[in-house]
C-alpha cells in the first residue's frame, strides 16, 4: 500500500505518517526502486491503535512505550491499564477544577450585578 492509499484508509495525512515513521511509531516501509514507500497492510491497524490511544489522552511517548512492549512479545495490558488510570485521574482532577472555577465565576457575576 502506498502512502497516499494508507493516508486515505486511515484518515491520517501523509505528513503525519512520515512523522510516525520518523518517531518509530510505525515501521519503516519497504521502498520501491522509484523510492515510493510501500506499507504492509498491518500498518493501518497500528495507526488505528495510535489514533485511538491519542483520543484517550495518551501521549506519543506513552504510545511508543506500549508498542515497544508489544514488539518485545509482552502483553502491555497492565501498562495500558496504568496509563489509562492515570489519565482518568487527571480528567477527574480537571473536572473538579472546572467546578470550582464555575462557582467562582457565578459568584463574581452575582457580585457584579448587585
């Protein structure tokens, strides 16, 4: 699969694919004699995992760690669970901050309209 086809399949730009390749998130593709990249079909599912992990709030560094565990033949389940638990804690802390901020703003509005 050429880079344009992979981009269309995954909804990720060719620039992002090249970035993922430079960062080691996806394996370097084979090259044709004309220099065109040719990706294995499995790369699309790996990109799907990367995008889903980003949506869950994981950093590319976190994702690289998970992928490295997979490549070493280890099941990254406990590592992923730990990362996601940390993200959930961060989200809940941010929600508490926003509730406090909302109360502060409501109080300011109430005071200013008196």
